[in-house]
C-alpha cells in the first residue's frame, strides 16, 4: 500500500513543481474576453473575437474538444448547457479509457472476482452445494455488451445536447488562428480543449527481447479465455488490480515488482518463457525462469496521447514524456488552448478529468473567473483484494508538512464481522492522520472489505476540514467496519 501511494504522490509532486517553474512567465487568462463570449452566446450572437480571421473553409465553433473521453465529454456537455456551440473530435469509441478499457470493464471483472472469493465462504454460511464452474466467455460477453450500451448512451447524450461528433484524429495546423485538421477538413474555435488521455506503456524490444509477446491492460479486455498462468509486471494500481482479478478467478498469477526485472521473453510450444532477475541490495542477483506462461501483461505506466497532435505547430509546451503542461486553470501556454485529464499527467483518475473539464467550461462560458479544480484531498481506491482506500496526506507527507511533533496517528487493525463464521479470514486496517493542536484530519487510509465504498463519505469530511473531535462526536453505525473511524482512540 505504501509503495502504491508513494509512487503516485511523488510523481504528482514532481509534475506540480515542473509546471510551477514553467508557468512563471505564461500569459494570464483573460476573463473579460471570456465573459464577452458568454454574453454574446446568451443572446445567440456571434462572439466578438479579436485576432486573425479563421482559415478559409474552416468550420468554426465556440468550443472544440479533442477527445471523447470522460474529461472531454464532461466539459463539452457542460459548455453546451451554458449555450456554447460545441464539437467533439474522437477517433475511437466514445467514453475514452474509463468506459472502454478502464474503470468500467475493470470493475465488472473485479465484481466477478469478488463473487469467486465469497464462494469460498458459502459453506461456512450454511450453503451445502457450493460447486460452480466459472465461464470467462459469459462474463466477457455481458461486460462487452454493457460497454457498448454506454457507448450508445454517450452518443445519444451528445446528440440531444446538439454537440457535433467529428470522427477521426485531430492535428493542429500552422494557421495564425489555432486550428485543427481532421480527415482533410479544418475546424477552429476561440477555445480548444485537448483531452486525448493516455495509453499503456509497452517496453521496447531493444530494452527487453521478446517484450512484444506481452500485452497491456488494453489487451486484458480482449482475452477470450481465462489464462492458466499469468505474469503481471508492475507495481501500480493497474498491475495490482489485474493480478488480483486473475488470481481470484483461478489463474496462477505472479506479480513482478520492485526488485524483480524481466530480462527476456521467449516463445515456446507450451507458452511463454519469462526470464527474471531479482536484485536485492546486499545480495547476489538471482535468475529464475517462469515457464508455460499464457498471459504476460505489462502494467508499467501510461503515456500521454499527444504525439500526433502537431503541438509544435502552435508551440504548446510539454514535459519530457509528452504530458501537456497546464496551470491551475488548465491553461496551456498558448492562449485559447487548454488541456485536462491524463494527457496532463496529473492525478490520472476519471472523476478528476470530469471535474476539471466542468470547472473549465464554467470559467469559459459562465464568467466564473475563479472556477478551477482543487487537486488537494482527492480520494482514490485501489480495487485490490481486499480494496485499498486513501484520501489526503500519508503519515510521512504530514510530518514533512506540519513537523513530526505536530502530527498524531490513530490506527486500528481488526477482523471484519463478515468473517465471524468463516474459516477464511482477512484483516481490515485503518489509519487516521491528524495535524496540529486541533487535530485536523488530514489523511485517512484503509484496506479491507468494504473500504472501497465507505471512503467516499469520509473524504467529504476531510475536504471540509473535519477534526478528530468531529469524528468522535459522530454516533457510530453498529455493527459496521466504518464505525471504527469514529471510535479510534
């Protein structure tokens, strides 16, 4: 748990520092111009825009969104509600990573794995016949059908909102006014949002011979059968979640993290042969070979989908990995061009992209000049087995911010009541991080059955600045695991 949280937060802090340095000299947004546009749209007039005229033959909108994922669609629909004429450019299925190869199908598979786990407890709860054979193809068919329904719902919602869908890939042109070209046709707008998301990273053959024999999380959702032997490479959310799903459903699964490095992958008549070297400080490296692998999955990070946008044509700045640099208002360094979501490389979570996109729409089209997303205290869950929930600062982060002497930790470990009659047992662990004399709750971290659902309400309390006394003064709901957080001593 500490490894997962530390990796995510370290990356976010580094990204924030880079952005702060770069944006010291960036042009400030011009809310007066944005309000003029909003007022013009409210009376259904063409906005009075300064600058060079649009390219000849270009189709003009108030708001042009590149990317039909969670952040882009949320921003587009909110802008349309506020009166903007909006178009969305999308090269694939609507919904982006989350709907098609991310949160949604992942959660279906996680729920499937939870059923498999609970089946082991059926006899303890008095059910005599508990034998049941799992059919991967059944859940895959139902899962894919659900995703297809969501794709249709997104399309219908855009149509109802009178948002034009432009299929294809967008790339910026060299025109004086920011313009993109899609399938040979040009489109322009005074406000252009880049919300193209990201894609799973894949090691090169030059780095790891045979790496191309593996798949990524995208390929996981294309598997037609449950793998018998799986190797997952990575230590982040995606790696842990997929490894847990496969293991719970009956695949013999190995998770390669930290000191375990894949050196080579070979194809054999019985499957893949994965050669691994384990290097632990103070010990000699050891070499092992995992044989008969029929699913090698790389979960080693994600890359921004920014390479094909021709960002250099308009001078948009990126970091070394291609993430688009934005300020606290989602502005790029080019006036009238913005970015939200995974393409920015900060807090790669669907609700973050949605919230940032909506805040941006309100700022641009409703004169809410200070509308921006607060990236502090964002709750998140790792859908592991059991799940992990976290919001706010870790213990180390709190001590660094407030000083060790000003931080107090409350924690508990217990067996959930679900296991009162089961042979199989899992623990639930909870930690509350408090700061200063008033013991403001600045972090809550938990792992156990139900933690994925119980965290959301406690995240509200942390966001509001609740203190330990506020938690103590809340009457517990008994018997639940969540009551432990209001009875900590």
